[in-house]
C-alpha cells in the first residue's frame, strides 16, 4: 500500500475557485458539461501550480539550510581562530601627554624664577 495515492482529491476551495473561473469565462451557448470540463482543466492547473510552489519552497528551504550551516561553520571557525590570535592594541591620545609636559615645564619655569 503506497503512502500517497496518485488520484488525490482537490480541496473544496480549489474546486470552487475553478468553477467560478470557468463560469466567469463561459461563452454564450456553452453547455454545462463543457463548463465542467473547463473547470476541471482549471482545477488541474491550480493543483499543478501549487505543487510547483511547494517544490520551489522545499528547494529554497534546503538551500537556506545548507547556506546557514556553512555560515555557522565559518563563524565557529573564525571564533576559534579569533580566540587564539586575538590581540588588543591600545593607542593613547597625544593630548594628555602634551598637557602633562607643558604643566611640568610651567612648574619648572616657575620654580627657577622664584
């Protein structure tokens, strides 16, 4: 016994949509049987479209998972490398040192003059 049957029943919403579309495009003198056949064709088209969209979504999810997995691996390897080779470089601004030098020179000049 197979899990999925080949003759799947369409949802009632799809049947209603296809019948509305068939009636909207109905020509004068067209029989109910012809309209019903057109509705079935539209219904098959809708089902095919939905299948294609589901397949595209699955494929996109697979690609996203693959890329996110690669991205996670890359981030983990960078984090490991970053912990090993990480160095901190502190750079001080020149202004405080300049002010300190000027103040010491000012004190020295004041001490020599007094």
